[in-house]
């Protein structure tokens, strides 16, 4: 078998893997990535060609990203998880919508279930590094004073919903080249065209745009990690023709919340690893949209990025018999969408005021997008035996009636504040978005903990894990900023070791 040798082998070239790698010495590491080495402009061309043939957005996107490798397929993971799952270079990080705040103080303080091993204060310096790297403001109070890429037009939105909703700040997807960090290879600036998974300007903050080129071996599907006692001695991967071994002194697994536990389960793990917790407590976010109207023209389209206003009144903990569910709610600034507009164009509007009323109805219509925490208590888990990726999540159905009650509560809050609720879209009733996969190699102050405080997998002397799988609980907030912050922490530790 062909053998390579590096000090550190990193598995996965998404944000987590590359963030850690950026702290290491060039030449000391290799990143093994199962996605093929395809230029993003090719992806855009494939997408455009599919659109020209009349294909719908999501189908065109799937076709554009499709791999020629049978092991890199788009799979639906379960009955309730409605997203497809893609293995491409840079992973899910290509898709992220840039909506990523710091986790709330309540999540760091909570002693329920799977308590955090770090405090918010301990996370602070790493959050700052991650915000700079991803070019976002993760703390609403930092608002427009953020160091990188202030959002033009943000001030207009701060009070746009007054007097109905509290003044708030914008969260925004980073606009790659439109930043002050001259060393990055970012592409064009965001034109705010809407569909951004395959951005025509290539403005999306995907890993290839946020990191300098690195030593990445594509088309390298890692099959297992080899151990001698509690030490990893090498990694075996398949390149489509042969298996190859990489000897190393340490391994970093950054293969996302589904593939990280699956890869560990394929390896002969040392006896000290807490395998009972492996793949369990998989948490994600379910979704809800609330179509709203206020008697006021909103400045929609005034900012050329995917920026959204946090609705503070609806972003909080809700008590349920299963535990507290955290939610985060964003008022979207890029127009209300056709469903909300259709609701706003009810015949009674037209009858009452004719064209002027229609204009007013449209101008004050907006959509609130809500993420609802899917609790660890329902114990969704990654199948560790199946050939393709599968999540067992029947327990999710217990959450649906509670999400219904939370939705009603939110609508009542909005009504009290003079916001007309035109309708709700309760996507959570059919399932949740499989985007985040938090908690599957849990790092918590609990018996389910699998990690050491230095980012090492417990029971091993030299295997480290980065990515959402180590996050014990993310609450109602998407995890990317936090997983990058943790990867910055781990990167500093490995560089110093
Ligand atoms: C549609 C969508 C929208 C999202 N929006 C947001 C958002 O708005 N905000 C937010 O915070 N988060 C969002 N996310 C989540 C975000 O994308 C992830 O949290 C983040 O990208 C995870 O980064 P990662 O590096 O841990 O994993 P990934 O980016 O998935 O990287 C893992 C890499 O490992 C590789 N890999 C896996 N197994 C192997 C193997 N056996 N051998 C070799 N390589 C392997 C994969 O190919 C992949 O490149 C979204 C995700 C999706 C899908």
C-alpha cells in the first residue's frame, strides 16, 4: 500500500478543518477531502445550464454540485430531516447562509441535559477571531461597529419596524471581497440577487473564498483511523482506485456532525472512548415562517446582502414539558416572498382602498423566519452501522405539538405589538432542516461527554475533533460561528503543542 507521512492529518476541508489548519505550519499537515477537485466556476456553469433548460432552483443546484463518485451522493437522512446531504469540497460550508450569531448567555449557563464545558467569557476571544474570519458580527450589540465589512444601509433597518418591534441590529452573510482583510482570496461583491447557494458573483463566504490555498488532497475518502493502543498511528483513505495510508503523529476529524461519528465507528477505537454516546443527541433546527404586515412602508432591498433583523421579542427560551426550547427569529429584509404577498393581497384590501391600499399592503409586508431548537432530550442519533448516512429521529415527533404552541404564543406577542399576522408556515410539522448536526461527539459536563478539554477525543492520546459534533447544545442558533470559534481555540492549542 502506498504510504504518505505528515505530522497532522486533517479529515474534512470545511470551515472547521481549514480553521484549525490555518494555525499549523505549512508542510506539516495534509487535509484529506472526499469531495472532488472541482472549480466553483464549473459549478456555476452547470447550475446555469440546468436553469436554462428550465430546471427549478433546488434541482439545478443539486445537479450543479453532483459528484461523479457514488460515495458522495445526496441522501435524505431520515423521515423528519428534510435536507439532502452533500459531500463536496468544502462541505456544508458552501451552503451556509451566514446567519450565525454567538450562542446566548442562557445556553452557556444552562445546567439542563448537556451543560457547556466553557463559559461565554472563555469563548469571547475565540468568537472575536471567528467573527473576523467569517466576516460577520455575531453579537447584535456589536452591530454596525463590527471590524470587518460594515453593512451599508444597516442604520435604516435598525428602527424600520418601530414602534412595533424593538430597535435591533442586522445579521448578515459576509460579502466576500467587500471587506477590509486584504489577504483573502474573496471573489466578487454580493449583488443581493437572492438565490445564493450557487452565487453568480461568487460572493458567498465559502471556504475557498475565506482561506488562502492549503495542502488539500481531494477525492480522498477516509475509510478508517488506525490505532496502536490509545494512539492513532495513521489514516487509510480511498482515492477511487486504491487505498493509501498516511502515517501521522496526530489526527483531526472535521468531517461534520454525521460523518465524524460514522468514521469513528468504522475504526477500531481504544477502550477508553465513550462509545455509548457516539452519534447520540443529534440536534438541529426546525423552521417556521410568519407572514406579517405593519402600516408602514419598509425599505426592502435597501441593502445588497443577505442581512436580516433579529426580532428580540421572539428570540428566547420557551418552557415545554420536554425542556426549554430556544428560538431565534429574524425579520427578512430582502422582500416578503410571493406567499406573504399573496396573503397581503386579500380581496378586502383591494375593495377597501384600491391601488393605494395594495401599494400600502405590499410595502408593509414582511416575513419572520424562526429557528426552533430540536432538543437533545428526544435523542436523535446517527446510525453507526448503515452503509449510507442515516439518522434515527422518531422522537422528533414529540416536539411538534410544543412547536405549535410556541408559534401561537409568537403570533399573540406580535398581535399585542400591533403587527398583523397574515399567516404562518409551520414547516416544523413535516420535519427539520438537516443542516447543523450538533452534539454527536458531545463535549459536555455530563456522563455523555466524549471529549477532553483540549479538544481531544477522550480515551485517545492524539485524535482531535472539530465541528458541530463537539457542541453540546446550540439552542435556537445556527452553529457555524461557534464551531469556528472552537476550531480557533483548538488550532492555537495544536500550534503550541
Ligand atoms: C443549506 C444550508 C444552510 C446553512 N445555513 C447556515 C447558516 O445560515 N448559519 C450557520 O451558522 N450555519 C449554517 N449551515 C450549517 C453550516 O454549513 C455548517 O455548520 C458548517 O458548514 C459546518 O462546517 P464543518 O467544517 O464542520 O463541516 P463541513 O463544511 O460539512 O465540512 C466537512 C467536510 O468533511 C468532508 N468529509 C466528510 N467525511 C469525510 C471522509 N470520510 N473523508 C474525507 N472527507 C470527508 C466533507 O466532504 C466536507 O467537505 C447551513 C448548512 C446548510 C446545508
